[in-house]
C-alpha cells in the first residue's frame, strides 16, 4: 500500500483519503502488508482513522519510508510493526496545527482541541519509541518541528532499521521546499507539490571548502555596527566577531540583534499585534459568512458584512467568482456547466467554501441543542470501535499492627472490578444537487446541515436516557449480573415523595458506599439531581429555600438539604416519580459517554455524487454510552 501524497487532500491527485484507505484495508486479505510512505502529512483526522485501520488489520505491517514521513505521515508510520527508513530519508514530528478565526474564547477552545489531538496521537509515538508519554507530549505541544534522519529516528526509537539510500529520495531531498514549515522574511515562491521522480544517478558527496569572509563582508559588518558604536557591549562584540573569519555575515547580524535587544528597554506604549491570514482564506471565510448569514443559521455582525464582497450573493454567483479566481471565464457558459466546472476545475475553491459552510452550520446546530447528559455523565475517549475496559481498583484497608517481634504482615493485592464501553457510529447523508445551487435553495443545504447538527446532539442525549430507562428505570445490567440500581449494590432508597427528609435519606445512603474491596467508606455526596420535569419546581424550592418547606404549621425550621445539589436537571425524557442523585462525574463516574479519538462533535466527509447530479456530504458522529460503576448514584422511586 502507498502513502505518496497529502493525507486527506481530495484535490491532490496522489491524496490519501481515510474513507478510501479504510475500506481498502477492510477488504484486504494478506499475510503481510508493506506500507510505502513519501508524504508531507496532512489531515490529523484522516491520519487517526488510517492509523487505527492499520492497527486493526490482522496482517503484520512493515513500513518503508522512501523519502519523507512528515507531520501526520510520521504518525501513520507508527501503526506499523516494523519501520524501515532509507538512509537519506527524513522524519518530522510536531504539534498538530490548524487555522481558525473568532474571538478570544473561540481561539482558546481551538487550542484545547489541538491539545486533545496531541493527546490522541501521543500514545502511538510513546508505544513505538518506548519513551514516557510526558516526553512525547512535550514534543507534540512545544510548537517546534522535530526532524530526524534515518539514524536519528532509529536511535530515538521511532524507526527500527536503516535501509539503503534511494535515488528517489535523494532527488526529493535536493528539491525539498522548506517553506511549507518555516516562515521567512523573503517573498514566498509558489510551492510545488512533491512528486516521485524517475531514478537518477547517485553522486558522491562533495566536502565543501572552509568558509572565510571577504574584505567586502568585513566592510558590511563594520557598517552594521556603526549605528551602535557608543554601546560598550556592541563595541566588544564587534572586536570579537572581526577576529573570527569563520562567522558568516548572517550569523554576525543575529549576534548583533541579540546584543542590541538585550541593551534596550521596553517602549512606553503597548505594542499592537496584528495577525494576518492568507488572502485565499479571507475570501473563503467571507463567502462562508455571507452564505450562513443569508441562511439564517449564524447572524453575522454588521462589521463582518461591511465590505464583504459576497454579501447578498447567491451560491451561483459565488461559484462564478471561484472560477474567475482560478482563471476560468464563465462568459457564455450555461448555469449547469458553471456549477459543474466549479466542482471539477482545478484551482476552484467552491467545494472548499461549501464544505466550510456545511461544517460551520453543523457545528452551530450541535452547539445550540439543549443538552443535559454532560451534567451527570463523564466524558471519555476511545481509539477504536472495540470494547474498552474501565477498571476500579480495590484498596488495602488500614495498616496492620506490627507484633512484639517487630514482624510485618504481608498484605495481599486487592482485586479490581471492571466494566466495558464501546463506541459506534451514527450519521446521515445530505445530497446537494446542481439544481439546488442554481435555485439558491439554502434550506436544502445549510438548513439541513444545521438540523443534522442538532440531531447529532439529540442522539447522544436520547441514548443516555434510553440507557437509564432500561429495566424499568433501574438501568442496564452490569458485569456482576445485576442492574445498575439494585439492592445488592446498596443504591436504591426507600420509596418516598421528594422532600427535605427523603433527599437527606438519599444523601446518607450514597455516603455509605464502600470501595471495591469493602475496606472503607467512599463518603460520596450528591451533586446532581435528575428527575422528571414535573418535579423540577419542587426540587429547586427544596434545594434553595432557607427553611424546610415541609415543616407543619410553617414553623421556621432550617432546611438541612439546602444547597445539597449543585445542579437540578429536570427532563421531559423522564416520567413518573423516579429520581436519581448523582455524585460529581469527576469524583465517581456512573455513566460515561465516549467519543472516538476524543472528537465530541460531528464531522463531515465529502464525496462527488453518483446517484445524484451534484455532491453529497456524510455527517457522522462516533460515540458510545455505558454504565461503568454504581457507587456514585442513588435512585428513589418516589410516590
């Protein structure tokens, strides 16, 4: 199998798409797989999916890095059982990165998401190299590019063997465009995608002659130092560098800047920092904002629309503008041909604009859905669709008394309990036809994406409550054969109508739970009260009133349950009188919602349509819900 292009890039003729590769792997019956890699990297989400698909395959995988395995391509290589690098090949590992726009809160959220991706990837590098996870996380979060030659990668544990140098990779290294990874002051030249070249004749390395500055170089150095002649530190540096002929002018310039900077004082005013973005990104963002605003999904601010070249534009107008930027004239072209060309013409960014719009509409719909599960459920991450175990360790109890002879008693290691949780996939497909674009039918496009975002959020919510409703509200069957709420678990309170006294009784019952080894009390306290919506008002009154509202004759008796719960969750998904008290999910999780690779929001895959005359978008969310422990919750059937 080959990874010879940008990962996740559908517009690269050699692009490696996760959806295609995962399907190919699932159909592949082989006793061995050789994975040949020469890639700059690309989409992290595609890389995660490809990595997991390779790990799931029963055949041993041997990776051969022919030229470069950079960024996400190095992560895919970690899925192999053995990794061979050509002697002149290169590997590069760095922090996940992306582009975003928004206010300070949104930018901080994006930073947290990038850290989550780093955590998802760290395990693979740590497992392959044997390095501690903390060391790998430092590599994936320090913002630097970490380059490894073949020998260095083997020494670091990221590769196993060094193979003979390939003429192909020698040619690639010769023409490698480092501007993809480094920003320079000089004007950037147009980037060319890497291509595998015909084999060329290898040449013997040439040892360069020692560097020495010329008289003209020394004159340039003296001129650089002249404006700072009155500074003693600069004068001393000038004498030092002029006596070393091996220093280049650029090296001396850097030393001068460091010295001058160290002597300077901060300016009295606060500097203004402006972040700039690529012009193509600005155009795409403007088009996306205009479409979302017209569809009524996201209300754009006035300043976002002022000067926006696409404000009020129809989708057909945006398609024309995309073709114009690609150098394609639409004069005399039929509308259907314009739409077709906007999808197929190389250089047209119309598909990217539509996908960005779909993604933002999907995320907006997901974010605006009313959710309650995250208040009483823990949130976790899994790396694949297999069952993942959740272990709860026992305890040693108290220390034993040393006898008169000074002998210490051996302590047996306590057993652990375990439960399992599995992620699955839910999703739908939206078809966008050429007619919908020509008719400017935003409801059939953006509106549906927003609705599917809300549907994705409601799916998680509904599954959590469906799990809780099993066995007449006693929850799912646990590994011990008993339901989540069961007399054997000691978490069913004596049925009583909601009141100060009955809530306090539920509190006492929860506090009496013991650890797995039954050596000591956990002393857990309720934090979230979950109950039918008809009981929500009474519950809030009990939780906030200063005096006991159930006291006869309305005497002023202190409310002993006041402030017991940090959150009251009343839901129409519950009926009857049964209520649930949960401890904080961070203290004693009972229910858990897991997302594949930590992606807690739905995402989009794009595909040219065959059944429809246009393009289609697959919206999917990979998640699972399960009960992992019973000790942090109490139920009461009420009256």
